[in-house]
C-alpha cells in the first residue's frame, strides 16, 4: 500500500488493482467508503474505494469474470512527484499480460485538497482495440435515507432493476428507498452527492466519460455479498464515471484514451 500525505489531505492506494481505498481532507470525514469485510487477498477485488474497471464492465456472457481483470492484478508504482501547487502525484502501471497484448495502461493519482484519478490506455497494436472503462467510486455518506444525487435530470438511463429498460430521469435529485442500479447514458454532466447527515456536498467532475453509474445494493443484496456488511448500504453510495455498454471505446492503432475524475467536497450550504 502506498500512503500519500499533503498539508491538506491523506490518501492510500493498494497495488492490488491500483485501488485508491482512502482519501480524507484534514478535519473531515473520509471521502471514500471501504467495507470492513473487504477481502485483502490475491485474485479478489477490494470492496470499496475506487476499483479500476477495465477492459469490460459487468459480466458479459463471453467474459471470465465480473468487471474485467485489472482490479485484481498487482500494479507497479512507477514513480511519484511533488507539484508546485502542493499536490502529490503517484503513477502506477499495469504489467504486461497475455490477455492485453500490446496495450499499455497507466493510472495517475493526484492528491491535494481534491482527489484526481486518471486512467490512460494506449493501443500499441496494429489493430483496433475495443474496451469499456469505469472508475467504480464508493463514497462515504452519513445516512443513505438522507442522501441525494443531483445533476442527472433529463438524462436517459438503463435500469438494471427493470431488465435494463431505458428510462429518463425526471427528478431534480435521485433518492434512495430500495436497491438502485442505473447506467446513465450520453452524459458528461458533473454530479453532486448531497449528504445531509455529514453536512457536506461531494462533487464528481469527469473528463472523457459519457456514462455515469449510480448504485446502492440496499438490504437484500447487501446480505448476499460476502465481502460487504449487512448494514453497510446505509453509509455508502456509488457514483461511477466511465464508458460502458453501448458507449464502449474503439481505440485506433497508436491511439491513447484518457478517463479522468476529480472528487472534491465542501460543507453543505
């Protein structure tokens, strides 16, 4: 695990999946959620933080695992640097592997008053490379019943709880009263998590992402997940940024794709 400290904040990144598991501004609650039951073992994803989902999302019939393979692989810390603005940057690289021939993958984590993460994929092969990506971010909240997500009104989404039916978000703010699993499509919107219990607003800004996933497992699914506490659904929500399902990326030979997310928080007004 790599621990990064700045005058304003602290972060932790595990080489397992290059997973950022912790980010916290001084004198504030942690921004990221990490399950108390998460398995820290080989070939198992870390339950919480920011798992890196690549090169596929979900569990397609022709794929061997859920959410791609890189979130369970050991990455390499390739270097760190301090920037003039006081931020600290760590660069991670994915070792070459047979399933991703001629594909170079880097991950930049920049820690300051905000947390920025950037997934960079370069196609070094002679043919087109098609993939999905997602930064599957788990946020700490005080109480899911007092939490809303705004910024997606008018956006179409695929509702996984209704056989992926295509719907349109009609509400100014998404509220949680049951299991929620939605893929908002064709959206580059910034979203905000309004956490009344912790009295803060979390801002999710993204670049080169047209999909936003909003997820909370609620009661029954939480009980079925062996690496997740039965009551933990009350204190977390996922707002994920990426390019998934029909919004997959087709990367030409020699091309580079970057997915960047900036996470910040402020006291609720």
